[in-house]
C-alpha cells in the first residue's frame, strides 16, 4: 500500500480502478475478460476508459447486466487532445455515452484517428514501408486505429524485431510516426465530457514531463476549461510522485482519481485495482458513486 504523508491509516479501503483499457482500443483483454479479471481481483468500482471510444464500455455494460458480480461499473473514456502543441489525455468518468455532445465528440475523434493513421502510414511509406495503412487496419479490426497497430504490422512483416523496436525507431515520441496534429483542443474535449454529465480528469499528469511551473500552468488551463479532477495514482508509481500529485490536487482544489492504466499483463504493468484508503484525506471522485452494483 502507498503511504501518503498525512494520509489516514484507519479508514476501510475499497479497491477501485478508474483507468483501464480493453481490446476496443489498445488493451489485450476483451471487455468481458476485463470484467472477470477485475471481479476476481475484488475490485468494487471499475471504469473502462478506452482511448477515444466507448465501445469497450458498452460491450462490458451489456455483459455486466447479464453477469452481475457485485462490482459497480462506471462509464468512461480517455480522450486525446492538445494543449500548447502537446498531446494530453483527459479521462471522462460517468459520462452519458448517448448524449449528443459526446456522440459528436466521438465522431470527431474517429475522423481524427483516420486522418492521423493515414499520415502515419504516409510517413512510414516514405521510409520504404509500403502497405502500412492496410496492414495496420487489418490488425486494428473493430478497434480504434493507433500506433500499436502499425507496430504489430511492422513486427509481422519483419521490419522490426518487436513492438519496442518499432516504437524506439519509428513510432515513439519524436519519431517519424509520432503524429499529434489532429487532436482537438483541451477546452473542446473537456466540454464534451462536462456536457454529457461526466467529470473530466487529467490522466497520468507526470507522463507529459512538464516542469513544475508548466504543470501548474496546464492544470490552471484545465480548471479554466471546466475540468475538476486529477489522477494521483496511475499504475506503478513512486510514493514521491503520488505525494506530489496529492499536493497539486489540494492546491487546485481538485477531486482525485486512482487506477492501474491496465492494458495487458506485463512485468512493468500494475494489476487491476488500487486501494482507496491512502487517499481518504482527499476528495475522491469515487465518492460520486456508491459501491453498490
């Protein structure tokens, strides 16, 4: 258990996971498999937050209705956007997936991903990797098209040894396949979430590698755009990082969220479920929902 400075230690803990991914985006497990795994891990509150789609949540909700487990399933999404030219991810929890604002936003994101995929393919083909778009689309199937699909195709064709090499050489940050320009602005995606009845939170705030000053500028812009929460625990994370984010949550009077950012079983990934007790002194976004199914 992570111990936060000043945190309560006698509060009953609940396992929560408000940041997970399924095969509807870039996760390895199907929505039903993720639900079964979360229930087995004794998670009581779960949100499925696939990248730029609610297909995973909708499939999970249908399965959960037929196979109740005592776990509360919360609607969610992880939306890509831009702030000062940097790609940012914003979590939306408790959204109405059918709300016109969210549906319009999802259509916008689908178009953005198609344009981005075509641009990535064009750049890769300029390096001699012909057929990249068709190959990536084949791997994506019904899921959202993303860089992992290009990586899978490159591995399959023998262009690279593995996914890591694909990202290190061609698809990772600053490489030829790192295309960001098609995402909407921060204020726009925050508005989609708020308009559809959800709560907007900053996902994994330290992954953007901002300086302390720039991170505060970003959080201030997020709050001005209507955001009201921040993820203080995302997967495996040092206690110093968690304490830093807890201080920022208090400074900006933000609700906090916790999650595994689960994609697949891997040595570096966290298991599903995070303990709520270390964050009892903060305003947990999970307080919006009871633990009853």
